[in-house]
C-alpha cells in the first residue's frame, strides 16, 4: 500500500510518500517539499496574510496532484503550530478545504509529541526500555516519555527555533545581551516542563528528532544525511555547548557555510541550539541519539496500523483477536495513560 502524508510545518510544507505492507517497515517512495515559513506571513494581529494563504493553497494543490500521479492509495494532511496558533487558523483551514478539497487535520502540541514518540518507539523497539524523546520544531518544542507504544507524559511548550529567533534574536549577529536573556527564558520554561516528568524516573534512552537536532549533530561531527538512516548519530552536550557559543558569535551569512545548516534554517539554528542545550541540562543527560523517524512517520505508522486491522481478511498471527485489537486501536488515546 502506498500512503502519503502532507505536513504543513512552520518552516516547510512537505509531502512524503511511503510503501508499506503488513509486517514491513515503511519504505520512502518519493518526497516533495517547499520552504514556506508561514510565521513570516503573519500580520500585526497574528493572522496569516492572503499572500501566505495563497502560497499554502498552491502547494497543497501541487502535493495532491503529486500524490495522485504517483499512485497514493491513502492521503493524510495535517498542520501544526504555524496554523494552530495563528489568529485566523480556522478560516485558513476552511479556505484550504474549499479550494483544494484537502481537509487539514489540526494537531495539538501534545498530539504532536505523542505521535512523534510512537515513531521513535517503533524505530528503536521494545528493547530500548523507557524512552525520552525531544523534538524542536519551528513554533514549538515537544517532549514525551514512556515505556510503552505511546508515552505516559507528552508536553508541548512554545520554544520553537523559529518563534524564538523572531521574538528574541533580531540583530545579526545577535547581541550578547539578547542571547543571555533568551537563554534565561528557555531555561526557566524548560525547568518547569521537565518537572512534569520527574515521577517517571530516568529514561533508558534519550532520542532527538527534527531537522534542528540533525543539523546540530552534523555540526558536531555526525555523519551527513547522505550516509543513510541506519548510521548511528549522536549529539553530546559537551559538543553542543561549544557550538552554541560559536553560533552566537556568527552572522547568518557565516552559518550557511557550516555543514548541515541550510540557508532556510541558518537564522534559527542558534535558538535551536539553545533549546537543545537547555533540554539536556534540564533532564540531566550527557547526550541524545538522533532518530531519523519523527512526526510524519508516526502518523503514517498509526494510519497503516488502522488500515491493516480494518482489512476484511485476518492478518497472519492475529487470528480471532484482530477485531478486538482494531477496536482498541481506534479507542487508544493520543498519549497513553496520560490525560492530555
């Protein structure tokens, strides 16, 4: 089965097509994306402008045609904080639906955290034990932890790299005072959020997802993306702290020349580094493993699971229990035992 997922994020709009069948991992078939920073299209009231809406609708139409052309049998489309937190988010979603026939599903921050966690759990498996996952987006920062398929605690806070850059780091290069003030704000917010996980104990594995974590790991010497997803990548706090200081002294123009830093994300990589550093300090961990799967894969896996259990014929090794399992899957909350 070929499944497609359209991700309307804060920095990019991205369509991913994967092939999957029962018992197999999803294999990427094709990808189509475009840089689109919706936060750059906000007016003084925090509403997405007509120009921003036009660009979004143009890509959604393009993505739908791309998926149809490549034989996608199922199609998911979702949006995160970029639209969720805009003043006219509901109106934008309605316009997209009317002009493209695509209904964007609006995910809450906690849902983002939980679905990303599910992808990480599938990637590392049950032998990983308890997992803490950290994900730095453009508008928000998600944390989730648990020992099961879905997390026991999932939290989203407004510490996205794009948001923080826009609100705190206006100068290029940033002033020492602005970096100091931002670091203080991030640490205060992070300390409060990390306290919600205290009752879960120490995780057996700490993972990092998102382009920001991958870029920071690349800066610190991890293998490039061209080496493939199965190469082990890790980001150590010691290296991260060193690079945070270096980035704070560099202009955006200079950052573009660094390994792993794209032109579209060069401005916000410092804020992302400050968030990552504060997170590792708050959770008292020395390093984080970079997981290649994240939110898109989590939603695809969940969708495929549902499709598999809805099949008319029983799946091998499932037997008579597949009906009950299907019902349980549909009733599963987004974040495990936590009431999110």
